[in-house]
């Protein structure tokens, strides 16, 4: 298994077992009053983390392994997903359950970081999946079998250190590029928010409350009906269908309801809804407009419909104003939380105000914001493509390294990409 790694080098083939030994002597009995850190390992070689801190009486298993520094740790029932990592100083004394395996690393044979990078290779997940036993998703590979059967061309320890240093150097550059990409995306969003604040920071000669415009009694909550899981003529929008001021009508679920029962809640193009409840304070009170209504779709209980007169308030203008930072500050100040859910109600919405402007002025503002949003969306698409390219770079670096091809020429081509 993995013999093709480094096959063009003169490195000798060795098994993991040549430099790893399963630790069988680190088990302890749990004391109910002692506080313990419990370790977990993430798939795809992302590494080890302290999952939680608990008192002994909270643990169902009574025997755990105590981790040391520089041990290879993996989840025995999730080897196929590359759930491997190497323990660090901060994991010393933490506990690992019987689902985990801890193997001491002979640092004269394997550099711990070298092994950590090995288990981040996509090739490793593929091979381990093929070698794993079991018919369920939690496939099992016996620990000693893994140590005996994982064989590859292993460079001398000095070469491993050089490889690790070079990989870390390139990984740092990749991370720097990813940070710049994220920063650019955040700045684009901030630019749009700033532009919105500037546009809506005019002297408002005429304002009207939502109650004055549509009447509080005309604000309507949707229906809360559990999905049947099967196909149905009537579907209900999901909360996740509202994104960036638009409502995606394909994001819906089938519900058991008659056409007559559904009729008062059916949606149509340019309907405007406000989210009355969300687990995130930044999302409660967001407005969205229906684009591309699908017949037979109703709105859910967490949506409140605002029946606008389009001859007075354009739906696009309403959504732009409602989602502006000016309104967000007011909505988030008003929202209340119970059981972790942030909420606003019809009374809150009815009391909020919106500027009354000529339709020509509303159209001008909407067109300007649409132009800005198009630029931001274009930048986001570009950033998404860049993100995919950056995410693919580290696996490419690792693949070259373990093939013995991470010399100056190979590294130079990667640096050119960055």
C-alpha cells in the first residue's frame, strides 16, 4: 500500500510499523472527581484537537488512554476518511477513548510532521478506503494491519526534515494568499455596505411607518407544517431560501395540505417577506423578494408577508432599505431572544419606518445598488475560483513532496502560481 509514493527515488521501502509501536500501557481508570481533556481527530488529516473538558462522572467509559507528545493517533472506525493526526505538547496528559489508537513514533525513523503530512494526501484516503473492512460507513481497519501494510518509500530522516521545512514554507505562502482572498471578499462586502449607508443617509423629508403604508393587520405570518418527505402538489419555502435579498423558490419542502388551505399563503413574484425568527441575530429581520415564483408554493411561519402597493413602494427599494445597515442597527437593537432564537414580531415591523420617495428616485437608487452588487458578485465569483485553486495547491505540494519531486524547480512553479 502506497509503494508508488517516491517510486522514482532511491529511498528504501519501509512500513509504518518500522517506526511506530502501538502504546498498550497508557490506560488509566477514570476518577469521577477529576477533570479531563478529551481528544478527537478530524478527517482528512486535519489533525487532533481537544474536543471538550469534562469531569470523570460525565464519562460513560471507565478506561481511557493518556496521550503523550509525538504519537500518531487515529480513529480506528474512521481510517477510511483519513482521521489521523500527531499529538503535540498541548495534548500531553489528555485522554483518548478506546475508539482511538495511539502509536509512539520512533523519531529516528519518522519525523512526526512528515507523518502528519502523509495522512493529508488524498491518495491515502483512497487507499485506506479500499483496504478498510466493513459494509457500513464506519469502516474498520485493524491497527496492527495498518502499521504492517502501509508501506512506502521513506526518505532518510534529514531529508524528511528538509521536506517538512519546504512544505511548511509553501503552506505558509498558500495560507497568506488565502487570507488575502478572504480579506478582499470582506472588503468588497464592506464597500457595498458603506455605499448603502451613504445612499440612504439623505435628509428624509417624508417617512411613513409600515403600519401607515400597509396596515398592521395586513402583515401575515405563514404556516408551520411538518414535511411529509414525499412529493406533494403543495410545497413550503425553507428559511434557507432567503439569501442576499432574494427568495429562491426551489428551496422548498413538500407538505400535506389541501389547495384550499394553501390558497391564502401562496406566493407570487415580487412578494416581500421578512424573517421573524432566526438562531442568528444577524439574520433575523432580513427581507427578501420572490423572484421566479413556483406555483403551489406557500411561505412558512417564520416569514411575515408585507403586502406592498407597487405604485407607492417598489419591492426592490423596500428590500434594499430594509436590509441596509441603518435598518439592521434598529432591528438588532429591537430583536429579543428566547431559547436561543432571535425574534421580531408584527408589532415591531409595523412600527418601523421607510422613506417615501418618487418611484423614479426609487428606481434610480435600486439601479445604482444593483450595479454595485453586480460588481461585488463578480468579485465573489472570482474569489471562489481562486479559493478552489488555492485549496488544491497544498495537496499538489504534498503529492510532489512524497514523490520526491519537491526540488527548487517544482517549488518554483508552485510559487509562480502563488
